[in-house]
C-alpha cells in the first residue's frame, strides 16, 4: 500500500488495499467506482477500503485521483508492442514506441496510439467522398426530397427540402477518428496529451454525439480506398468501446477523466493469438462453436455457465485409423506463477479441461503466465491411486521482449503435442 504526498492522490498496486476516509469518497464517486469494477469497495468504520483488481490506469474522482499500477512492470516502449500484437496491428514505429508515459501511465498509450495514427492520416490527407446532406433552400439544388416537401411544407414552394451530395471529408472513416479523439481527450488527465488530442480532433469531422461513431464502426466496410484507416480505427474501437479488445479500456460509459487498462484481458488476447498462430503453422486451428463447451447437466439453474478455456486448439487425427480430433486447452493466467505455486482452483480447472478434451495417451493442458525476468517452464504431474490424471505445463513468457520473440516456450509445447504419436 502506498500513499503519495499529494493530498488528493491515492496509489495502489494490483491486488493491494488502501483505506480512504469518508471525507474523500462519497456520493457519485462510490457509484463510479462500483460501475468501473477496477477496485473492490468495502465499507469500514471510518471510511472505505479499496482493493485493486487486475486493472491499471488512472481514475479521476471528485476529491481523489486513484492511480492503479501493475504488479508486473513492463517498460512503456515494450507494452506498446504487446498492445499492437493483441490488437492485431503492425509493429509500431519508433515514434510511437518511444512515446513517454505521462500521468495516465500504461493506459495513456492507447490514446497516444490513436493520436499517432490519426496524425499519419492527416499527413497523408483525409479521404474525401460524396456525403449526403439534407437542407432547406429557396432554389432547387441537388434532388428534391418529395416526402419532406409534402409532409412539412404541404406543397408550398417558397422553401424547398433538398438532398445534396457534397464532396468533403465527412465520410464515416473520418467521423470515427474525430469522435475517438474527442472522447480520448475528455478522459485523458495528462494536460499535454489532452491538448494534442484536441488539436487533432479539430482537424477531423465529428458526429454530434461522439459515441454514435460506434455504430459507424460496426457498419463500415473497407476497400482499397480506405484500408489505410484500419489502424486508426482499431485504436478508436478501444477508446469508444465498440468491439476492440474486449473491456480493455474502461470505464463503462461515464465521462470522468479516466483511462484504465485491463491487463487480464490484454494477456488473454496475447496468449490467444500466439496459440492459434502456432497451431495454424502446425496444421491445426482454433476450436469452433460447441467444440469449446463443457456443460454441467442436472443443475437447478438452467443458466449454469459452461467450462471454456481461454484457448482451445484442434488438431487433425494423427493416424488414418483414428477419426477423433485432438484438442489442447491453453489457459492464460495473469498471475505471478514464476514465484508461487499454481493455485488449487486453477489446477482443478485445468484437470477438467484435460478430462473433457484430451485422450488418455497424452492428457495435457497448458498454463501461460507473464514472466518479467526470463522464460520459464515446469511440469505439474497430477497422480492418483489409479495412476496419472493429467500433465500441466506451466509456461512463463518473457515480457521484456517483443511478443514474436517471447512466444518460443508456448510454440514448443504446442508443437510437442501436435507431433505426439501414441505408442502402438
């Protein structure tokens, strides 16, 4: 637990706790904290106890500035590599990789990446297209809107309802960028970054309500004429919450100056891409639909969730005589398993995956966690009175390197499974 000398700043590391007096936290602030779900709020005798979860970033409240720091330190120039990898973007150039971390910390890299890509679009020149406009005029210009003319003017011709098409930069591609820059500027608490975001936003058109851009993103189509907008739109999705890296940027809709990065989700996305890419190179694929579900029958509650690993890989049968697809479960754990044992709950979860997906010849599941020192690997052999129940490989990926370099231990474990041949 840490407390900054600044009167209004409270600093927490993931999964640590801090006591905040009632005079500093009340009213709308409590509702915001509970809706964001970045910290657990517990009422105490003289105030509240805040316990951080796996989220990093800054939450600006009325009387305190809550700063959440990660438990696994990753250099800012390296984190942007992992963000780009999780978001399926190209490797960042040196301008973005060397972006200084400001008062928003890790979470400030997302609007920085958006700003960087939007600046590149401005240098390239914004795409212009014919944009439909509805206007009222005294002379016919464009196309007469017959329905509006009949229902709003009742046949009068002194004012004409028109539809015109103007060649301008108001297409959906630019509206999305303008909206995302505006929202990012509202949430950023770094004065310099806020100013840069607003300056860039002023050069893009923006919808009347910025969050309307989410529907534009969902309906938009890419062609060879606008494909260079993909990178900017990928970061825009994260800022706007419109289908980017799920729950990566919070909060959920309120307008406080808050930027938070869910590192659990980031780690899951990174591991999922690494595992599926490795499987495809080895002739496998990611499992689909009902292949991924382990159901519990007989429960009183029909909404009992299924057991779903973070990643389930599917490989073709090893021999022509076998018709069974081979499955391998991979679980991403944003935990410090380089220093401590795998928890009982995680071992039980993995044994469920082994029992549900694998054959007795090679009952394997993988756990992948971050390692801030070096790649690590160890095996957990689960034995019972009747023999082996399963094999769990615990793999630590080196977060000091780029994702493409850190994936080695995971690729090797997947290759060993894919190439395994059961003894005759």
